[in-house]
């Protein structure tokens, strides 16, 4: 069984999950995967607190972005990681205390096509 995407579809893979994101509002996908023995894996290293901090920051700015947890984005050694979808960057080494700077960076660099 694959990840259930925000559209409620069983996508089967992360790649398909990200592809179906093209039809949804701007979304930050935060890795919340937990890998045993990977100390810097996003879930082990702060994926859940990062997600909560991003939700708070986005709401404070009145942005229409969504934040969703997702399985592994790869590069666990550099986590916590997030991906801005659709068409945005993958950011590594993200921390909850940097949520304001992350959102500011994405606002200035992420081109969201309607």
C-alpha cells in the first residue's frame, strides 16, 4: 500500500504522490518517516516539530499553503527535509526554530504557477 495523498488517492509511491500534488494548493511536504538507527532521519531529528512550526508560521502570514507529513524524501543524513510542491525546492537540514526563515526563503524563491 502506498501513501495516501491529500487528494485521498492511494498513490502507491512517493514519486506518484508528488506528481498528483500538481493539482493541489501549494504544499510543504515534511518528511515524518522514522527509520530505526538513523539518528538524523527527519522523524527522529525533528520532522513533527518542523511541521507544526511551519503550520503556525504559514497561518500567521495568512498564506494559503498547506503542510503535510510524508514518508521518506531521501537524504536522511541531511534531515529533517521538506519539499515544496508543486515545482518547488527540496530543503535539507530544516529545524522548527528556522520556520520563519524557511517560509521567507520560499516566498522569495519559489515560483508557484497557477
